[in-house]
């Protein structure tokens, strides 16, 4: 899964860690809301124990994006800023 972005990989792993226990519990005939609750607890535990590397990669990407030295300014933003500045000079 090296080609996926870290957030997508982590999200898919979390979904699988919830869906698999849910499917097993439902196949065993456990009531729906109990199956969902137990599958959620299992998914959280599995994610916390086994997916630390993916979780840290996502956290690092978020931190990097939030602490970028120069803010991203696209062509639309620059054009809008120029138009606002032109109207404010009048």
C-alpha cells in the first residue's frame, strides 16, 4: 500500500478492522446493535495496538500541512486579492 496517501491507508485499515468483526458477529447471529458495539470496540483496540505507524504518518502529514512556512496561494487567490486591493484603493 505504498502508493496510497497515508490518510487513505489508515482510513481503509480502520474500516476493515471494524467491518470484519461486524460481519463475523452478524454471521454468528448476534443482535445488530450488540454486534456494532463490540465491533467498534474491537476496531478501536486493533487500531490503537497495530496501526501506530499509519496513525503517526497521518499525524505527521497533518502537522506538516498546518505548519507550512509559506501559505499556499493559488492563481485564483492572487487574482481575488488583486481585485480587492484595486477596489480598496479607490
